[in-house]
C-alpha cells in the first residue's frame, strides 16, 4: 500500500507540478489532498483545476482546508455586498477577495468538500486525514507540542493520523498512532523552500512515513506573482 498525502499547495503551480512529476514515478495507490489548494499564491484557478482533474480521472481524494472555507464564507459576504471593497475590513481579506474572483464559480464545490477523510484498511487499520486537527481546521499540530497536546488533537483510534496547515512537516509516534504533518507543497514555513509532501507505505512492520522535499522552478512562481496581477491586487501581503 502506497499513499501520497499533499497539503497547502496555496496556488503555487510550479511547486504542484514538481510533486506531480514525482508522483508519476512513485505511482501511489491513493493520493489525498488535505486542503488549502487555493489562496496566498498567484495561481489558484490553475491549481484547483489541476487537482480537480486528478480527482475526476485518477480518484484523488480532497478535503476542505481553512482557505477553501474562506472562499465560501467571505466570498458570500463579498458577493452579497456585506463586505464592501474598501475600508479596514476589506483590507484584512484583500487576498481572499482577489482569489475569490478567480474561483467564484467553483465555490459550491469547495463548500461540499469534507472536513475529514477516514479510510479503513484490512491490515493497516484506520487512516484519518484532516487539515488542522480534530479541534478545528485552523488548529495545527506542531513538532514542539507535548505528547498530551498531540493526543488532544488526533483521532485516538486511528493507526495513522495525517494533517497539514502548519506548513512544517514532521512524523511522530503517539501510542499506537503514527502522526504525520505532511508540510506544504507551495509555501513551507520550516526554512526549507522546497515543496513538501508525505509518502505513506504499509508493509509487514506496519505504517511508515517519509517526508519528501522537491526543488522546483521558484523563478516561474515569482514571475506569476507579477503576471497574474497579484502584487497590484493584493499589495503588501503578496510581497
């Protein structure tokens, strides 16, 4: 059994393509995307369309991250005029508003994405995937958390528990559960600029997790910030 776990692509198309190229060689049995495909980067629509095409054609499994939730929540307020496109409240969500314009027609699908995915394997037991933790999709699991802090954030019956959100990957055994933070494809926060994703394998000794790091064409992503209009449309946050 070979499973690839991706999270936090954040509209970085070049980084996503680097992971796709690696997956083509590794050939996993299942690919799960644990949220935050969109926003904070320049190419939300392209990344979302690409991931959705793999969902349709190759059975990828997607769940909703907090940035997909932002598209649903704040997009509705923008469309209804509850939030006007000026003033301090708008400035706080300026990046969200800019991204919403690109993905507005896909928001109903984003709203329907699950917040948790569970898979039961005959020999491997339960794999649970969330974006942040069982507490909330913005409640992350960090390497620095104590065992007790992690226990409060995971599904206790899961043999394998996987999340993203913090953009800082790690693996850790907590009791009978292997906890994996898969890191970020498009926007790592751990000081390593390379794209990150997790390879999960199950064999005679149980589950094993490996964090994979991949170099990608960062210059292409930098160009996209300019060519997409994001620098002008979003301002300081984009810079």
